C-alpha cells in the first residue's frame, strides 16, 4: 500500500516540536489532554501540510474512494521503552514519560472528525497497544505474537469502532504485514440471496481471550447479522459461526463469506516504525501475517500504539447511554 504522504525531515520536526509541547497526561486526564489538542487546532498552530493531508483522508473516507491510508515518518516519542512481556501495558505506564505518539493519534482523529472509543477493560485508556503478552502466546489475540485471521476488532462486543489507527512505535526488521480487505470487495463475491441471509441475526461470535480474562461472563455475543448498512461486516474468521437455531441457509452463507475472503482483492502494508496506518474496522476486515521472521524474540517486541474511533460525532453520541463514569467514548465492553 502506497503512503498518502511521507513527511520530510522539516515536516517531521515541525510536527514533533508541536506535539512534544502539550504538557498533559493522556492516561491520568484524557479530557484535558484531548482539549489541549483541540486548542492547538483552534489556535491555528497545526502545520498546514498535516491539516491538508488529514482533510484528504476525511474526504476519501466519506466519498468511498478509500477506507485505508498510510502516513509515513510521522513523529513518535524520542525514547520508546522496551516493555516487559509479562504485563507490557502496566510496564508502559511505568516507563513511558512522554506522549508524542498519543498526541499524534489524538490530533489525527480530531482532524478527520472521528471521536475516540475505548473499553473499561483497558484501564479506560483511549490509547491502547498491539503488543505481545507471554500468557497469550499462540492464541488468537492482538495481545499475542501470533498471526490473526481476517476480522473486525471487538467483533463480539455491542459497541465497535468504525476506524482503527495503528502507529508503529517499535517495528523490527522481520516482515509482518497488516492485511486489509474492503467490504465492497467482499460484496462482489456474494450473490443477492446470500447477502439477504447474511443480513439476518443468524450468527454468533465468541469473545476474545483478553475480554474473557477481564470478565469471565463474556462468552459469546448476542445473535447478530454479518452484513449491515451497505457493506459493513461483523465477522471474525474461525470465531463467528451460526447460531444453534439458525436455518440451514445460514451455514451455506457463512461458507460463502469464507470463500469471498479468499477471492476478494486485498491490500497489505508492512508497518514500519513511524508509520501511521488507519483503516476501517466495520466497513472492512484486517489481518496480521508473519511473512519472514528472522529473530522471533525481536519480532515479539513489535509494538503498535492504537486507537479505536467512531465514524463521526453523531455516531459517538448515539452511544451516550453506554458511557462509563460519564466519560464520552468510554464503554464497559
């Protein structure tokens, strides 16, 4: 996937200096941190090139031109700590003293008009991590160093992000691709009768291992459709299946989704340190492919800083009753 924009040194340094000046703590007081970014925008201090690039991405999202974009050589923290894989997120909170990466993600999502979403299980943090935990080795989870089949993040959850942002904080030389397939590409391989079946609540999805560890009561989603809106999908390969009382055509439709995933045109991007890869979570699916691993220990140190986001303010506000502790965008699960 070709980057929509690669920052040159002067652009990188200008944006870095701005983001490094925030002076607010995103994990201790997210509302104040977010407001500090809003103030930069309102004061006209954001470099024009970055405002223009984010405007292009927003326009391409809304027009349907593209739902996946890459920015290269964006600012991240000058010091990126090495994390303990027994509990890397707690270790991040102890070691990470600057928040340039978080500021970059907040600024980007504000400029494209996509309010952030988070889950209480993540300590309520709006900036989460794609990083390996030792106890999840070999499991199907973003918190492992395993491959991930095509899926939408938080498929089983009632509140799901419209967009995901992935910022490369530490990306070793090993070749690991993030795959993306757009929902429109999947529809091309699903006939009308199959699509009609997939729009019925005939399917269920098991909760991921990390969610079940946080809340053992979370075992399986409510019955749901796989396709909704025009080309939104709710599907996790190998975890989404037919409900026990579903008609026989639901099983055939599920097989058709698997066939469509094999046939559909896909994009792949190898996230490098300093890459920002943003993609649709519901209007497409993504994956993780380990192509060439030279050093498994170094590959395990891969760390992407991540945000979930709603499509727009109206979409966020439609979930207002779900907010935890009155914090906009923070939901229980």
